């Protein structure tokens, strides 16, 4: 992807150098918390067994790997999506809104 003509991107080495020289480090700023680890997310979960055809299991593993999550996390997301469709008055999770909105292309 060529970003040289998009706003906000340096157009030359001098522009990049000027931008970098304008950055400051603030060691008094609070450090944002890290997202939970897989182990932290998995704590408190209960195990439910589901039988899947092998090709579906393989597709699930591939999709999970493409999203950098475990198959269990992806299954939970899909189940949550399906269950939320059963409750149209329920608000969607912020993470879902951000994911969808960030996948949209900017308009001219």
C-alpha cells in the first residue's frame, strides 16, 4: 500500500525527520493497562463439549489462527454474536463496534 499521498504521512525524509524530532517522551504519563492474557480470559470459564465435522473444525482452527485467537475464543465470539441477535434491544460490545468500524474504508 502506497501512503505517500495520504494526509498525515511524511512525503520526504526531511518531513519524517522533522516529525520524529518533534516527538517527546513523557515518563510521567500513566501506563495503560495491558489487555488480559489468554490464561486470564480462560479463568472462570466452564468447559462444554461440542462435536464438529472434521472439515468444520479445521476451518475453525484456520479462522482462529487468522484472528490470532484460540478456537475457544472464536467459538465464544460467534456464540455471543448469535445470542446477541436474539436480543435486538441489547447494545453491542465496544470491541465489536471498533472492529467493524475499523474495517470500513475511508470515503473520499
